[in-house]
C-alpha cells in the first residue's frame, strides 16, 4: 500500500508564500473570508496545499492598495 504524504505549512510559511501579513491572514479568518484550517495538538494552525490555494484565490479576488 502506498502512503501519500501531504505537505503541511505553518502560518509563517503561508504568509510568505501568499505575500500577506500575519494580521491580514488572521483578520480574514475572523471575518470568515477564508475557511478555518486544521490545528495540531498544540493548537497551532496547519495548512494544506488546498488551504493555501483557497487563501491565494481569495487574495486574487481583492483589489489591494498599492504600496
């Protein structure tokens, strides 16, 4: 039987990959703009590839202010 390994990301990995701040990510969770993710036994969020795609899709729908 072949075991499928699933890549999981930390919050730090996700904010770097998506290009948003930690506060923005947590605000989107609070406002229910993106679905809540799984948590590890310590209560820290763990993100799958699918979770990251959903966050990127939401970000791409927004018109972000220019820096």
